C-alpha cells in the first residue's frame, strides 16, 4: 500500500518458518477457521447481492489470519467486543454459522432473533458481547466490562480479560482516547486491538492519524503498544496472548495493532474505485489464505488433497448455514415489542404506526 | 416520616441501595473526595470506599459508556453527570448504546444503569449551563426517564431506577435540591411509567414535572382561595408517558395547561398537548395551552434570565386566560 506508515512489524520468532513447533492439528484448525471465514464472507457477499441480506454488510476478507490469531489467544471465559466487521469473530467464538447467517438474513433463528443484523452479532453465552455499528461505540462499554471484572475477581493467571477490537479509523475518535485513559488510570484487564487495513473507508491512515503508527498512540496513557503482522496467524496469537496475560496477571491494558489488507471495499456495496488496478493486484498477492495454505503444504502439515478436503467441508458448512438461514422464518409482527424493556413498566408504548395514542374506549 | 431536602432524599436512596446491594457502584466527576458538585454523594466515599464510589476524569462519553459495559456484566452503576448540559458529550453512549443493547441483541443482556443529572436554569449560569434537555432522552425508546418533583418522589424514584434492569435517567433539578418535604420512613419504591394527580381539582388541569409540578401545586393553592379548583398532574415519568392519567384528568376538567421548563417547540408540552388533543378532544372546552421557556440561548443577565423562564406568575396568567376564554365563573366549580 503506497505511503503506508511502516514501523517494525513483530513477526513470529522463526521468521522463515513461523509455524515451526506448532502442533499440526492446531495449524490445521487455524487453516480450517480461516477457510471458514473466507467461505462464509464470500457467500455473505453473494447473499447480499441476492438481497437476502440487507443494510450494511462488512466482510473480514483479507483479515482471516488476524481474526483467527486473535480468537486463538482469547479464552472462552474472556469477553470480546468488536466493531461492525464482526462475522469472523463470531464464528471463531464458536457461534454456529447457521444462526450467524440467519441473523444476517434477519430471521428468527438469528443469534439475536434478527434484531441486530450483520453489524450487531451477539452471544452472551460465548461472551461475544457485541459487534457495534457506531465507530468507537464499543470502546467505552468494553472498558466498563473490564472495570466490572476488577470488581468481581482478583488478578491472576486465571482471571478473565476483555478484548476490544476496532478498525484503524477508530483511533481518531474521542471514545478511543477516553477509554484508553480510563483503562490506564483504573488498571483494567483489557487489550485494545486495532485492525489496521490501511483504510477507513477510503481515507488512508496517514491522512487521518497524526501518529500513523497506531500502536504508538497508547503512549499518552503509558499503555504499551505492539504491532504484529496481521497476515501471520501465529504472530498475532502470540502478541495477543502476551498482552492478555499482562492484563490478567498485572491488570495492565495493552494496545495491539495488526497489519493486514482489506481485499474488497469497505462494505459489500463499495467497489473500491479509489484503488488502482496495480494496488488491487498487489493486495491479492498478500492474501493470507493461499499463503497459509502454501506454508502448511510446504511444511508438510497439509497436502493439497487434505487442504481441498477442508475447503470442501467448509463449503458444505456454509451452504448448510445459508440453507438454514433461508428456511428460518421472519420474525412475526406480534414480536415487535418483545424486547422493549428488560423490566416491564406501565404505559410502555405498544402503538403501531397510525394507532391512536390511547385505545378506543379508554374513557368508558 | 421525616422532613428532609430533595438533596438528602437522593443521598439516602443511594446510601440505602449501596448498603443493600454490593453490585451498586457510583461513577462520576467529583463525586468522591469533593462529595459531588451538589453534595448528593456526601460521605459515601468514606463509607463505601473508592472502588464503589469512583471519581472519574472529565470524560463523559468514557465513563457513561463504562457504566454501560459494567452493567452488561451485572453491576448496577449509578452515574452522576454534573449537569444535563454535559450529558451531550455522552449522548452516543446513552442513545446509541445504553438504549439499544437490550433490544438490539434480542434481550440477551440487560443494561441496569442509572444516570442522575440535574437540569434547570435560573442560576445565572448562562446559555450552556442552563438547559432542560430532558426531551432529548424522553424521545428515545429503550430509555426510561423520570423527573421527581418532591423529596419523597426523589427517593422512591431513584430507588426504583437503581432496581430497574433498564437504563434510567433520573432528571434532577438545581432549583429543587434545597426544597424540603415529608419522606416516609422505610423503603419506598416508585412505579416508573405512572403519572400522579398530586392535587385533585375539577375546573382545570395543570400538567407539570420536576420543578414545574412544584410551581403548579403552589399556583393551584392560590386559585383555591379564588374559588377555582385546579387539578395538578405530575408526569413523574417522561418515558414511558402516562397519557391515560393526563387524559382522564382533562376528561373531568375540560381545560388544560402544561407548564414545562424546556423550550416550547417540540417540547414535553408539545407531546402532552398532542396527546390531549387526540385522546381527550371531545372533553376539551378550550385549546390546550403550553407555558414553556422562551426559545433563546438563556442569557446570563438576571433581568433577561428571569423573563425567559416560565414561572408561577405566567402560569397564573395563562390559567386565567383559559378560564376566561371558556367563560368560567369563579366560585362555581362543577
């Protein structure tokens, strides 16, 4: 990417073979997860063009290694907050592809009953506390979740922590700075992760950020920052694990920046015309999925046949998810007010458009 | 039954709920060492410690949002925003997050948090520190907004707000903090979502909330001696809004005036008047009148501030206009 600020990028120890020492089944699992995200996002894009999915739809294409690496560092008992580019995170958190796709379709079997859609995936049992559609909106709540953890338990290797994911553009919003400051002064167990794909929609990081090496932006709050190669699943996992460990044991927040590429436009409807043909070709050459496949085949972890078998399996999984979503009914009209309030109170509005303010005969 | 101030009532509610429930925590600027800009939290830091009474930096979006997240993990944060004017710095967290999270995620997590904040002008604090922005929040589904008028209600409503599983904005009022009233001994929990007839009457309905309900009560007493029976409806809850209690009152009196501290256009009174027009049209003998603040950024100068804000004298005048327009003969209550 031309003009992109390049600082030191932390790579896994054995740069020549970053997968060395990793159990093959772990690497194969990472590949399977990356392939699942790729297939899910590709099909989601298709379903959008078929108008099965409405609204905005942002894909993790190109970020598969980052997503899988980050989620591999997180324990099931940790809490995750993300932005609206959240499908891959949801899948890696263990949310079933069918209900995730059904949520994108706006159906009753969606993870939130079709109320949130693509940008707002949520699963309280898996401690996926939300995709958030407002840039920066997830940061203060994630910070507050970390505050709650300090009130509910002691620091230590078994303590829970919070991961809060965001895009590069988010580091310019006030909520980023207020949140990091609170995390620093209150010693909160939280790791903020900036997915730097070089672009906020079409605005480059250099155009938008006074300090374009974003991992350095925690220095105002004495929050240690690190940059990792977002195309290297192991490097991402290791960097995130170390920061999470500090968060658990020392209650020290961290700021991790991962460098990756966005293979498509900002959202499904963005053709990314602001990129030249050469740039697009260059981005394709940095696609993490084929690179990881080649790496594993080169290391003898996978052969082409096994890789193909995984690809076919995730294709079936996602095809099933699409079928599940398509078969799921739309929410019934009488469900409109089902979640108006958690605590019911008198006079909660139930009027439909055009209804009188009081029922006919209220004064009988 | 003890006579205490509105300020003390709020303090007592906080203290009692913190004593009962360890998940209740306080967050806000200057609420600990300084004991609150308006001293509502006096003594609570000493009693409950800095983990539960947490002084925050000046970062409304940050600490209001932090309360949202803490609430999602089962805490019951009570946030003090020094005045409602500063709540605008947190409006994304209030409107886009606190109000949305329960419904948007299909009821998977509640957000049991309270935002306490005083509104009100009349203290010569000039335009940026004198606003009544309650309608901004009362407009938003997912929030609950209560506006107590008396010490008794302040305590009962704050208690209800803390126990409620939804985000509740408790609108306090600078002009009411020092007012006194009887507060029953023992636990009192208000019902959010209900208006109350705080003085029955037969000739005209005055609708108010917070400070304006107190003024209405005073004006009603004045009219009583002139043979005019004023019924005062205290909205108490701005969201949900209890339209039936309002319309029931108007169905009895046939006349209505709304007294509100906010601006006229699109204000609380606009909603009340529209509700009466639609719900109780057949009972009305005259158009609903609204007495609201002049629509101007409130000037500092006392002479201008005084005339820009609604007060008892203006309410008296407008009540008389409505009575005269309907040829009401004083002393002949229906």
